[in-house]
């Protein structure tokens, strides 16, 4: 699913919204969001139960075993 | 222009923000986003409630609410619908603040799925934590004047008692208690939940509420956009009637035509 040649890189295993994914080692959270097809400006990211401030999404590298919740706004009452 | 006809003359304030419309509408249960957006437009609402949920990572290109209702024009009020503990609600609103940058939020902590009645112990606990973290929580609550006072003391910026169970459309079952809440509150009081049709919204406003929040009454109407218009009118009419001060009630008739000069 990733646009770059995953097989040439070492990959790590993470969980996003309860689903297991393998992603290239060293990817930032911002790039992870983009690769998932998400606009970083429209989502909030929680990593291992801690919120990652949007301003730091580019700086934080995804690590093996990380557990992410990525949320946005949907219709509700 | 007469005093009551000036649209900016009767704004209400919550947490330092001023709004002309006293109707807050939800964004759930609509057929699609286009219908939802049309209903919001027809309602004249300046605030909409929204839920915080996981993005769909299997299909990220699905249309999003923000594509249809512009958060730069309409104030998004993130809610905690579906949360049954203070911790879940606080976690949800921290994420909402990160996603949108908003501190004005709608707190609801539910006690059970069958009635969706608020759990006031958890609600109060969450209100205290959120206020300390700089949130401005508008709080869905029971029609309990003691609990409402505690919420205010804890930092609630608005008290939002239910008029009937969420999604029930039964209309206000508790007019006396709603009126007591209005009389004692130092922050805005909005009926949140229970409205079924336009007259219910008018009743809430005639009791002196600062506003009404509704979702299902519009979304589940056969013609949601027309019902949104009806609700706009009902809230405005109820508010005007409250400001005008209704006549006293009598048990027997009182003729409107003069008795003198009868042939």
C-alpha cells in the first residue's frame, strides 16, 4: 500500500486504529499520515495514549510496536 | 427599526463568544453530507456539534464533514457522545482540541445505553479536569439543580439539561425543573435533547432558556431542511415570546370586546 518500495527498507510493525501495519523504519508520523491518504491538518494523532502535537508530527519517528489512534471529526449530535 | 427586529440586539454569550442564533444543531443521522449542510444553512445555526472518531484508514478518500460544513464559518462543538467514563471523555476532547484547536466543547458522559441518561458523578469529575486544562465545557446534564450548581462551580460554561431522552423526540417532560435551572444559573442554559418538533423548541425558549440543541428532530424529519427552517422560526418565536412576557393565566373567560355600549 505504501507508495515507496517498502521491500528495499527495513520495516517495523505498528498498530493504527486497532489494525496492524508494517511501515518503513524511520518514517515520521506526518509522512505516515500522508501515506495513509490523510491530511495531517485534519486529524489528531495519539501515540501510545499520548497526544502528538500537530507541530511535531514531522519530527517524531514511528517506532516498532507503536500504537496509534488517528481521529477526525464526523457527524454527531 | 423596532428593538426586537435588530438581529444583533439579542445575542447570547458563552465563554466570551457572542452568537445571534440560539439554535445549535447536530450533524448526525443525515442521509448525506449535502443534506446535512443544507439543513444547517436553513436552521441559521452558528454552532454545530460534531463527534470525534477514528479515521477510516481502509478508505481515506471518503468525503468528510469538513468538506461540506466549513469550520471557518460554523463553529464546531466537539462532543463526547459514546463516552461512559470521565477518562474516555477527557481523552476524546484532548484529541478534539488537537484536531481543531478548539477549547469550547460539549461534554457528555453517559450512564447507560438504554436511556443515554447522563452519569452526573463522572460528568462532574470530567468537568473539573477539563476546566483545569483550559477547556470551556458546555455540559449535557440531568435536570438536577444541585448537580447543575456543582457543574457551574467546577467550570461549566453552559448547563445543558435534557428535556427528554436523547433521540426520543418526546418534548420537554420537565418544564418546572428546566425553569428552576434557568432561574438559578449564572451561565447559559440550553435544552439539549428531547425536542421532537417545532413547538417543543418554542417551549424551551419560552421557559427562558438561552438556546436549544437538537439533532434527531431535524435529521429524522421526513424533510429535514424544511424542519430546520421550522426550528429556526420556533426558537426565534419562543425567544421573542419570553422577552415579550406572556399574559397571565385565568381559569375563566375574559372578553376582548368592551361590555359597554352593547345594543
